[in-house]
C-alpha cells in the first residue's frame, strides 16, 4: 500500500511520502528510509480471461526489497559480474 499526502493546488494531486510493504507490513517513509523507499517494487496487472485472479480483476502489490528477495530470490539468475 502506497501512502500519500494530499496537497491542494490548482488541482488535487497525490504525492507519495512512503509505503507499507504488503508482505511484512513494515512502513517506509520517503525521507527517513530513502534507500529502502527507492528499492520498493510494485507489481500491478489485470487478470485475464480464465485467470486465477479473476477476469478483469486489478491486482496490485507493493513489496520491500527483502520480501521480494525472499519470494523470488532463488528464481533470479546469479549476479552478473560487470567488467
């Protein structure tokens, strides 16, 4: 879940100020946890016809880097060495 602050200008806009990891429920603030905030991952898609998520169902999840690593780390190729 991404957390926003609301500012009123000529139009109302949402400005991200932090997020809560949907897995571990840790809250990260933009200024206090800048590195962790920059390493957040959002997965968003719509289920297709016959999808286990539901036809046309919007799916969105926000994860911190540690939770994403726990979920898919063993599926990711080893780090490439850059020369």
